[in-house]
């Protein structure tokens, strides 16, 4: 499902224009993104759906795929999604 598909589906269900629905979806996604980016322990929990968090990846040694030379990959924070129990059960059935 693309963002455009989601906008169309939500607009039809809540009787909003596609433009208004797109603003709402953009606001939700922007709020999640800002919450994750603004905290070291950023977490957004949507009960029944899941939680978005950030995880710290350790620094490591990688390889340049073209030259095969070892390169240092610094540590970084990455976004992570953990599905909630209800979502896992729904998908499993």
C-alpha cells in the first residue's frame, strides 16, 4: 500500500477530501518522525498497533564492495518498529 492508497482509503472512510486526509496523514507521520528524532530514547507507542523506537547501532568494520577495503562504519541511531500483540495476532490468523 502506498501513501496515495492510504489517503484514498481513509478519505473514503471518514468522508474527508483527499487533500484534508493527506494533511492529517502527513501530520501524524511528521509527529512520529519528530518524536523519534528529538529524543535519545525516542518512543511512540500506539496501543494495539505497535511501537516505534530508535535503537543504537554499534560502530563496526565494514567493507567497500568495490575495492574490498575495510572501512569504519560509525555508530548511529536507527528507527525500529515492534508490532503490538493485536497486530501480530491479526497477521498470524
